[in-house]
C-alpha cells in the first residue's frame, strides 16, 4: 500500500464488507430452510475484492458482475431489502423476483445485469465501454470475473477489442484459486493468468485480494487511466472463497484443510479490524457498527419475507418488447 488512509474511510470499508458477509450468511441460512429457489453462489471470503473495487468508482460508473456477485452489487449501494426480495423471488425484488440470486440488477446504481455464463460478462462490459466512448462520456466500466474465465474464447476476444480500441474498462480478475472444484493452476500451463492478458498490450497488476485498501488503490489507478482515455487495465486480486462453489458444495473434499485454514486466517474483515485496532476505542466502534448493520439486515430480511410473491397473471410481463 502506498499510503495510510484515514480511520473513518477504513471503517466505512469495514462496514461494507461486514454488510456483504452477513447478507450472504443470511442467504445461506434462508437457502438451507428452502426459502430461496435454485442455487446461490456466495463470495464469503472475497469481500475485499468487491468492496475495494467499488470504492474506486463514481456513482455513475458501471459494474458488470458474475453469478457470484452479491458483494459487487451491495458495494454499489443497492438496498439490501430489494436484494433480499429478489433472492427470495418476491415482487419487490430488484427484478421483480424474476432474476434471483445470480441476476441482481439495478441500473439506477450502475449495476448492469450479472451473467451466469462463465466469461460472458467481458463482451458485455466491452460493449458498454464502447458505448461510453462513442457518447463522449467519462464513465468507466468495472468488469469482475473469476480466473477460470480466462480459458474462455469470448473473454479473449473482448480483451483484445478493449485494448485495440482503448476502451474505458477495468477487468478485475477475482482469482479465488479454484475453477469450480478444480485448482486454478491445473487449468493453465504456467503460473500466471496475467501473462495472457499482458499479451494484448494492456497493463496488468497483481494485488492481495484479502486487503481491501490494496484492491481499492490498484483499481483506482486503473480507473484513472480509463477516465483519462488511456485504455483498459487488468487487475488480478488473489483471494479465496471460504465455502464451496455453491450452497450444496461443502468445499472440503477437493481442498486441503491446511489451505482452507491459511486463507481463513487472512479473512479480510479480521485483517482490517486488526489494522484499525491501534486506534483508541476502535473495537467498541466496530462492534457498534456491526450491531447497527445487524438491525438493518433484520428489518430488510423480514420485510422481504413478508413481501408478496409474483402474480401468475404477470408471467409474460417484460418478456417481449411492444411493437
């Protein structure tokens, strides 16, 4: 890290990470009770990547996330009640209960529809960045994805086009060490995903993805380049999902216990809390902030549970454009 940030700013980042963590832990509990239809893919352990990246954006910038995107969505300021309602399939959800966990979308917060197809977000983000260029806008696009995406052909086409057209897009690779259940580095020859991207002529940066400030600083530099017309950047955040690939996967049969324990000891919330603990009274302040977030999430979750399910008569709404 290049600078020490004010405590208030770091507390703000901690609170956002805590919000994401507890939102997802509650989603896991709701799923186990059978209240969430379909699969959910949690980013527990990866909060620093999402929150750090979002902190470098303006409110009018755009985000393209993946199916493991709750953190990116919440970090952009989306109402947790609307997010809970969408995950629970309620009328009041972000997409009226039609998108579910993998498609949390809110254009008013710059969140484009996440995509459940591996690698599909890069062409979408590249297209969105091309639109900003043609409009003469200085908005940037943040595109997050897992390292397994870099084995998809469409992803490389998008990276190449973004580079040759100098588009205002930041490609954030959340390298959580596993492509579903396969160790990431068994999927490539060599030990670097960034080397592939560098071949397209864009700068690459590798950063500690468990350190929210480090991610924020790296993405901020990429945002500055993009906004100044200097083209795309690739930021790779080394991180780890503490749980399995989806809620039904314990994540223990294919991952060594020592490895899991190593990464859990580097929990981004614990690391930042330890960094802040040198400040007098900070432990009590963080506890008070956590309690406040819990109360807000209690209210949001219960309100979403009480909200109505979609109406049968509305099933065709939004499926086709009017002639």
